C-alpha cells in the first residue's frame, strides 16, 4: 500500500524529498510518543526494584501481594501469608502496594 502510494506520487511528479521528509516525521513522532515513554517506565521500574528493602509491601508479576522479608542481589523473599515465603527474582516485583489506593 505504501509502495503504491509512493509510486503514485512519483508518477504525478511529487518531490521525492517530501516523501523522505514524511517518513522521517513519522519516525520522530513514533519515537517521542511510544519508544521514549516506554524507556522511561522501564528505568523507573529498575530503580524501584533496586531500592527494595525489608518490610516493603509489593505486588509480584503474577498478581500476588506480599511483604518483602529478605533482599539479596538477584532475588527477594516475599511473605505471601503467615509463615509462607516465596523466593522470587527481583525482576518479578512490579509494584509497591502503597501506589494502589485502598477503598
């Protein structure tokens, strides 16, 4: 579809520089509205995961709520119920429970 559009413009005598300018503009808009915000969110998540400490109430990627009981370099232990602890990778801790408003 795009190639037929370009071919149609070329047949009509359109300036090829305008076509390249339009593609460049699309790439710039795509970067600022999709790629850049996603990179910012990933950076904030990594910062949060590195700042985990004992006693933090968190949510694990599977949707499990718990309380951090031990923090190591690669993993954390999360208490999900009385006397029930799970050992999970730091990368699976996705959110602090205090971010969620309770009703």
